[in-house]
């Protein structure tokens, strides 16, 4: 299955159940664990779980392999791993706390120059 189709399917599934603040990040140059991260917010634990379940089902229908789903018990943050794409569905407070967008888009830190003693 084409990567673009998987991403579009995940985003469409999130939109179906009114996920908010959907962000798609291309992380191919940053890690080998996935090509794309999709991050979305939900207003309640029930909506987080419903969104993750819907995303998983739609990706399966589209032919994607689901590697795993984590966090369904609590419902604050559910991760759907479909191999090349990982979908994070989070409640707003959890999303703000972990700030995945900044983590995966931050520029590399510049090296400090060595300081010599006078």
C-alpha cells in the first residue's frame, strides 16, 4: 500500500469522528521507526478510544498492517502503530505536556564552543 494512501486514510478516519488539531509530521530524516507521525486531539477518554479504534479499522480496511495499539485502557493517549505511520490520539492536557510536535520538529542543538581557562 502506498504511504500517501495510508496517511490520507488515517487523517480521514480522524476527521470522521471530529478529531481536533490534526498534525502530520514527516519524520523520515529523523528516525527509522516510522516515516510519518499523525497527532490529533480528542475531548475525552471516550473520544480518544473511539478515534483510535476507528483509525485502526479504517487502516485495516485499506490494507495496512496494524503492528499494535497502546494506551486504550486509560484513554488519555492512544497510539496506533501501522508500521510506516504512527497515529497518536491524545487529550489536550497530555498533548500539551508531551509536546510531540516540538520534539519531532526541533532543530538540532548547536555545539557549544569549548571554553578555555584564562
